[in-house]
């Protein structure tokens, strides 16, 4: 049996039951990872999946990385044998085995170091709020003033990852958004709150009637109360090229689901977390725990972000630093970045 499959089979949760089934029903299961695009006009990377010996079973996969696809009478005999147990230990991700054994061994060593921790042990990571009608619930300062919206019902929001710059979202940055008259003011109404006439007028406006008809709004009661709004300790960009940004929330903003919101558990300060985040080993962990999105982008889902490895100290030798750099370069090469 042979298929052209999305490269997501190397990391996506929905690829796991496919590989589990094949290992339980075929004597040989092989994945040919093709670095150069099989279909250059598409953003989707594609790999090849091969299985033979139906009715049997296997306790390993063979991962065969190739630079480009060329015609071959049979699948390549070379590759990296990956036991099913080892695959499971790496979160059921074949993509990690594109790295050299030396890089993987170093990463596992760091993961077992008591001075290192996963981000989920330091902070909770989740998506920001979902309004269901962004244009209605986010106002420009000039619009809020013209409509007489009370400042107490407005909260400054980080609308997307492009607003994340430097080490923190500061009050001076927020002031620049106001000068630009950007639509960054979230209409934040709490359940059961008494509303002034200006709010009732806005809710009953044509824009309000259009918003309440949207899927999210018409399935919540009351429709104008946006749930899951919080003021986090920091923000994390979830799509990036060079690597995700971790930015402190010095201005007390809220954040939409276009960024991840991060709340510290108390075992590490934001400044200490940011120092750990800046280390090269963390960048390697982002590449391993995240996944390519297409167009050279790296994406981090909240669960993936929680697995990111944070080391309180940098790698111990030049050799280890070189290994980490090679690992980062390898993963970036496979996601077509740079």
C-alpha cells in the first residue's frame, strides 16, 4: 500500500491513529520524508507512506528523509528505524527524527535535567477571547468617544501578534495605538451589569443586529457578553518565522485568540522566564514541540507551547551549543524558513 500524504503525518494528532493502525496490521511501515515540495505550487508539504505485509505487525517505523522526490522502483532501503515505543516517547512525532541522534540525545538529557522545566509547569497557556464579531466589539478611540461609550466598559486589547514588540506591551505603546486611532478597545460587558443608554443604542444599532446574528453571538446568552476575557501576565505569538515571541503585559491589556495568553503559576517571574526563553535551547524546543504551518511559518498550539523546555542555564559547552544550532537549522530547513 502506498500513499502521498500530508507531511502532517510527522506531527499532527490525527496522524497518530493512522500510524498506530498500520503498525498493528502490516509487517513493514515506512514514511519517506521529502524535503523539497512534491507540488511546488501548493503550500502543503507532502511525504510518502508505504506499508507491506498486511496481516502482520511491526514494532518500528522506518523514516527515510530525502532531499527531493525522484522515480524509484521501490521505496528506499535506508532510513532511521524508529521503534513504536520511542515514537510515543517523542509525543508520537516522526518529525523529531529528522534531527541527528546526537541532537535528540542532548534534548532528552536536557529534558531530564532538574534545572529545566516545561512551560506548563511555569505558566498556563491558552487562547485569548473569541468575540464572534470582532469589528463590532472592537472600537477605535474616536468611535467610542463619538458613541459615548463609558471608558469603564472598554479594555485595551492586543488584537494580533503584529502588536507584540520588544520585551513588553507598555503604556507608551498603547498610547501610540490611541494616536493611530486603532480599533483596540474591547467592549467588555459583564453579565447582569446595568447598561447606560449609549450602550443600548450601540447594541440596537444596525451593526449590533448584524453582530448578534453571527454564530458565536447567537449561541450565547446574553449575546453581547464576551466570555473568557482575562488580563494575563504575558502574551505569546503562536505563528512566527524566526521564533515565537514572549512578551510581558506591562500595560494590563487583554488579548484576542490571535495571540496566546500566559498566566504565571508563581514559581518563576516573568523576567526570569524571558531570560530562559531567550536561550538557544528554548528555540530548539519551539522547533521540536511546534509544527510547520506552510510558507516557512512555525505554529505553536497551546498544548505544544506547554511542552516547551526551559533551561535556567545555557548549554554547557561549545559542542553542545553547536549541536543545538544544528538542530535549529535542520528544523528550519525542513519548514522552508530562511
